[in-house]
């Protein structure tokens, strides 16, 4: 790991830029949240019924587990297909689904080798179907545990969020003895994403006064970290040793979280705003469209920093 120091924005400009990211992220998220969560036809996230809320939360847990290291468009297709194929059995008794039927759906969507869903070469010899299976098994085991302990996922979440402590829920799910086998890393982005989606649904869609959007978590994938580095929000940048300019976003997450916390902006929307600058074709790894970018007038434009590809200005 290598480190480089650069000139950063003034505190005033940092606050201005974070306000833009928050507003941009919130606006785009409210237009795209159903698409991002990939809801199947058999689930209604807008329902006021608690039974439907329970189903939605269980589905989203599986959705984020299989999402890790996956191609986003294929994991959305996979999630929808599995839910519509197995309906309530998937949500309440997934251990009753035969592996042959599950694997058939997997191959229909991911291809015979599974390479449409998971990039084979990046898995260190692990077969994509094995990766999918152990994550599904983590979900399956957790649902079985809920059934055996006679709990609903909704009530468990509410209990962990008591006193509006979002971090309690994160620590519980991240360290759960069954679920932890399905997460990638010690501080998994997928678990953070599930927490944020849950808090969003509780607050903005289901109107439950259980948690606060201000307590959401920064996910910080490579593209989000890239925006913080390029813009000058960060004074120091960590990047991969021997691979100049490829940032190490997860290692800079604590710095990013501190900056956002001090600005009193909503972390989830700031995170979304930074990510959407990439998704909307502005802050791309190659040939960024700075001229039309929403943060153009404030950004320092340290364009050498990149999320996943090595390139030179």
C-alpha cells in the first residue's frame, strides 16, 4: 500500500461539494431505488402490510449476499428469477428448494460456467456455482435459524435498531455465526448496503420512526472513493503498491466517513451521489466528462486516480 499527499479543498468548498453530492444522490435514488433493489413481480415494497415488509427484507438479504463480486445487471436478473421461480418457499423455507432446480435457474441466468454472473478469473479457482451456493446456504441457514428461534426478521431488525442505533444492526448481521460465512471481508460493503436499504425503506417508504437516515453508513466502493480522491475531498490517497493510481477505497473509508459526518450530510445519499457521478457517465475511469459534471466548479480534477483500471493522463 502506498500513500500520496495532495492539496485538498477548503472546508467551505468541501461542504459545498458534499451538499451537491447529497442532493444529487437523493434525487437519483428516489427515481431508481426499485431498480437497484430489483424487486420481482411477487413482492410489493410499497405495501403497508407487515407481512409484505417481512418478505421484502428477507428477499433483500439474499439479494445483497449474491450481489458480492457479481455483475450488477446479472445479479438483478438472478434475484428476480429466483424469487419468481420459488416465491414464498424462498423466503420462508429455502431449505426445501431442491439443488437441481436451484442450479438450473443459476445456469439459465449465469451460463453453464456461471461466468455471466461472477468473473471466473478473479475468484482464485473457485467455481462461480460454488460461490453462489455457499452464499445461498448462508441465507438458507439464517432463515432456518429465524424459524427455529420463532423470530421475524422485521422484529429482529427493530430490536437491533432500538434507540435508533444503526451500528447495532450492522454489528449483529456482520458477526452473526451463520450469516458471516456469506459476507466478503471483515467490513462487508454488502452488509452496509443492506443496512442502508433497510433504513431507507423504514423511513421513507414505510414511515416507521425506528431509525434515522442521518445514521446510515458509507458503502464506499471504488467509484465512490475515486470521487473523493479526484475532487480533493481527501488530502491523502492510499493506492495499490506497484499499481500506481488504483486507489484502495475500503482503506480510506474511515477518512471519508469522518468528512461526511462532520458535514452533517446523510451518508447514504452522499455515497449514492458519488457513485452516480460514475454511473451517469461523468466520473468514469477513462475519459471522464468533467465539463458537464455536477461538481465541475469545485472539483480539483486529480484525474489520475482510478477505481479499477490503471491509466495515465
